[in-house]
């Protein structure tokens, strides 16, 4: 489960993958319709899960959150890493 951010578009993109580095390259290279509008995507949040099912449930939950809730989640995630 990951969240990307584009400063150019000022947009967050939420997704799921089993290989985050490859998936980021996929987005940056313009192969995804939505993210092909720019190449400045940065990983701002990632989380791992035991099963694909758990990750997809979390992805679905995050896609329902508003911008403020997403930014709070990212802030909390960053604070835990410091």
C-alpha cells in the first residue's frame, strides 16, 4: 500500500503493489493513465501487509479519505519514523 504525491499537480495518488520501486518507476515513466500527467511523483507513505487482501482493504479505505485525513496520516507516519 502506498501514497504518491505530485507537487506539480498538488495531488495524492493511492495504490497497491508488491514491488514499490518498480511501481514508482511505472508511474514516473508515464505508463499509468492517471499519473502520466507529470513525472514528479514521490512516495510519501507506504505500509506493508501480510496478505494482498489486507493491503487491498487498506487501499480502499484510504481512497475514501479526504485530503486533510490523508495529510494527517502522512504526518503521523513521518513522525513515527523520526
